[in-house]
């Protein structure tokens, strides 16, 4: 969780448990408390890729239905559910061997 977004974890711990300095809390206790964070906590939302809690998404869906929104592109609920862009995911490169990595590295560096 800390690697994902340290600030979100600190805010969640302050809001949920009143812990302002997580570095003074034993690691095992931090792990236990982190497991107890709710689904609407900042870090859980970030890990799931959601922009808003489920209750807000459901309200947005109800508004979409009441307004008769047909297109997904115009849907308020879909905007809240959008996850990472494909562009962000495509930035990740996987190599089958060290040689393949080194060849790609050399091509990027122009060596």
C-alpha cells in the first residue's frame, strides 16, 4: 500500500485510526490496521482504479438513468468507473531474457 501511494495511506490512517505518524507504529500493527481499512478508503480506491466510492457511482448511475443517457461516453457513472488508460499500461515492457533487455536498452540509448 505504501508503495502505491504513501500520502493516501497516511491520510487514511489519520482519518480512520487517528494515527498521524505511522513510523512510530510497529509494522505488524500497521499491517493489521491496513487490512481493516474500508473499501472507500483513499488507498483502496486507488488500488482498484476507481475515481469515486461505490455509493457515489451508484448515485451517478441513477442520474444517468433518470436523464436517459444512452452513450457510454456521456455517462457520469462510466466516467467514475474508468480505470487506467491503455496508454499507461502499454508503457510497461516485459523481456524474456537479459539479452533482449540489453538490446532494447542499447537501442534507446543509441549505443
